[in-house]
């Protein structure tokens, strides 16, 4: 069984940066796609970014150009670099492991989920 632990969240300022990390344990995630999702108060959970086993990426339009997803298979960790933060980025951010190897858009393509980390961006 794989366990996912997100870290790096907290309070950020508009225009600033945060870097989220998702550390996996229990088994290697190198053969699976990974994703970051977020859920803001009053909104549905949405894909932020996905990354495949070969490093191809997929981003929500609202974060494209500001956020970058990456992975380090040797560390069994996936990252989300968040730059140019906006108050609208405030949400709980979740890391997930896919069932297969792609950067899937649909949350139903992901099998394992972390507990989430709160990101709050003030103006």
C-alpha cells in the first residue's frame, strides 16, 4: 500500500511563491502518473497539474504559466512549484497516484490520495 504525505503548504502572499512536496512511501511511484488537485471552499475538486511517467505535463488553465509540476523518482516525490500566487489559489491541495502511467485529467483515473495540505494566499 502506498502512502502520500503533502507538505509545504501554509500562508503565502499574493505575488509570492510556495513549493509543495508529496512524499510517497510503501512502494515506488515511478511507474505511475502523478497529479495535484485542489479544492477551494464552495468549489468542486479540480485538477491543478498532472505528470506522466515520461514527464509530460498537463495544467489547469488557471495555473498555466505560474505553477510547475515535477517529479524525482529517486526520492519517490512529486513537487508543485507555485509562483505568482493569487488569493484565488487558496485551497486544500491534494497529491494523487494514478492507476496507470499518464497525466490524466479525470480524478477517477487516480487510485491513491494524500490527506491534503492547506494553502492560504492573502492579498
